[in-house]
C-alpha cells in the first residue's frame, strides 16, 4: 500500500468525509498489481491509488461507493471471464479485492501505522474480512501492537502468526477460528506487511547453492547468489535467485547492506573464496553465518581465519558444518538441513523432534 493512500484516508477523516479502502488480497497469473496494492475512494468521488492499473477501477469505484453508504465490507474477484462487457483483466490474471469502510477501528491504528512506515519500522496491518465482523483492525510490530480483532484469544493467536509473516515481509490472508483456533478457518484476516523481505546471501555457484536458492525464496527471503566465476554464476543456472552477482564474494559482501535479519551462507568449498568472505561476514551483524565443509576442512579454515586476525568470539558465530543433523545426502536435502537451522535460530527452536518435547509448539 502506497503511503499516499494512507495520507488520503487520514486527510479525509480529519475533514469529516466518509471513505473506503480497497486492497488486493488475492492474485494469480499475470495480474498487474501485487498483494496489498491499494486505492482509497472518498464519498465525493476522489480516488487515490490503484489496484489493477485501470482495468477494473471503474467497477471497484462503484462498489466502494456502495460500501461507504452501507458500512459493510465486500470482496470481489476479477479475471478474464467470457463476457466482453464485464470488467476484467485482459492480461490473463485474476485478482480478488477487499473493500472496507474507513471506520473508527482503522482510524485508531492509522497514526501508529504512518509513524512506523515513516521510520522504517517493520509493521503489519491485520484486518478482519468477514462481513459480519467488520471494523476490526490490529497493528502488529515486532514488540508492540495497537487495536484489536475483537477477541483477546484471537488477538493472541494472530500476534504469534503475524509476527512470523512480518519477519519475512510476507503479505497474505490467514484463516483462523473466531477465537483464534489454528485448525479452523471460519475467519479470514488479511495481513499486510510493511517490511522489506530479509536477505539471504549465498556464495558459491554449485548444486547445493541452487537448491538453497529455491528453499530460501520459498521461505520469503530476497536471495542473492554471488560467485567470481562467470561461467557458473548465471541467471539461467539460478532462476530462483532474485539476483546473480559475478564478483569476488568478499568484495561484494563488503559493499552490500547486511542487517540482523540477513542470512549468509558460504558454500564455495575453496579457501581462496570462503576465508576472505568469512573475514568480512564476521564483522557484520548478520543473524546467521553458515559455511559448508567437512570438519577437517573447517579446522583448516579456522586456522586461516585466526591467522588473519579473526577472534575466537567472532568464530563462535559460525554455523559450521552448516545445517542440522538430518542425515542429508543430496543438495536438496542439504538445503532443507540448512533452512531448518536458520528457522530454529530465528525463533529459538531446538531442532529436536516435537513428539519428544513438552514445550509449546509455537514459540512466543
């Protein structure tokens, strides 16, 4: 959702003008806009934003005016269809839009939402989509929340799940029971994350890296594959990577932003690549630094890193050999092992089988 849409809603509310908020909550195929794309419509007919680039805005405008008058949210789907006179998407995709009145519960969380967006704080806007339960909004940040979905148990369940989505910068519809039950689906809530996806930096163009780019993308990371060898580091060889960089790993890493949410995986298997890359990685605040290799290889690597001035405290951050003990053999199984260690580290998991634990399944 563009910040201009939020400002328009706020401005109209201050002026006493009713309005509706429209957002894309589902999409498939070559739909022109992504999840969370939004437009705001005032009673006087002003429109800010877009949900389809102009294909269905006329019909959506009419529905928004009806929502303003009735105070009841609606959902509507648009695709190619067979009726040439019906509104649709000539591009061949489909979208589902959620249209809701701008009411007191949305206005309650709007100032905090705008503050978070301006400051860059990750935040998610959670909205109940059921017609009979309109007017419920919850704003979720990593360490605080504002508003309510109408039930304390529902809020508790939503907070747990939404923070997981927020950590990945994911926007999607969640289905829960009306009192927060996870194996129920009576209530649909739209979770819109205002956060950039965390980064996964993979060094080394090989089969293990190709498998890890696929699972990293699946987990919601923005994945970069970097290798100094242009013959192997190609977009065709790593189609799931968001970007493929041909550079020496340590040079690229020294110039790229690294946050606490960043994952670094060094899979080069070559001291001339991985030792300089790890020297740089261990000076960053990356939340996970994993490196592939046998125990003998890692012992040699540690000696080289100590000789380069890396301290034992810094070396203790390394996940090496990388991954959890799953008995993995193939590149795909190894990628699952690495991903499992990353997830466990992010949320404080033990890596043990849940069937032998008495602790809660979902960590707080």
